[in-house]
C-alpha cells in the first residue's frame, strides 16, 4: 500500500485514477500533475518511487481539495442564500440553479440540486 496525503491506495491501481479519488481533482488536473512530475499515464501506484510520492503529496497539500474545497463551496452557497439572490433562493428551495427546465421533470430537478452539498 502506498500512502498519498494520508490515503492508502492499492498497488495495482493506476496513479491517474488514484489521484482522481480526491474530491476536486478530475481528469485534467490529474493529467497535469502526472506531466509535471514526469509520470507515465499508465503507471501503477506500485511503480512510483519514494521521491515521486513525496512530490505528489507536496503538490496535493498546496491545492485546495477535499474538505477545504467542500467548505468553500458551502460558504459560497451560504453567501448566495444570505444575500437573497435568485441562485441563492433556488438553492434554498432545492430546485435547479442553472436554468434547467422544471416544467415536466421536477422530481429529477430536485435530485440534481442535492448533489452532496449538504453535509
């Protein structure tokens, strides 16, 4: 098992997919990190050297991911609700915020807005 930022990953996983397990890191960001530290995209976690693991951990600790990012998103939504904006009211009602149609599919629309933002 290899520990990256306190999370242990199985050795058979790809490094790119393991990085995407963190909240806030997607396909593009993981590709940029791999290119920055000269790691091949098909490299597995077991093939990483200690220096590469330390470099990845240092880079991830500088980024805003996991709980910091979640807290930031919740603070932004809270600010919108308090200021009384249209988007804030839509968040408070659990309706879609970005202009999706709600005439026919209100059940699906409510589900769309509930995406793990409520902790």
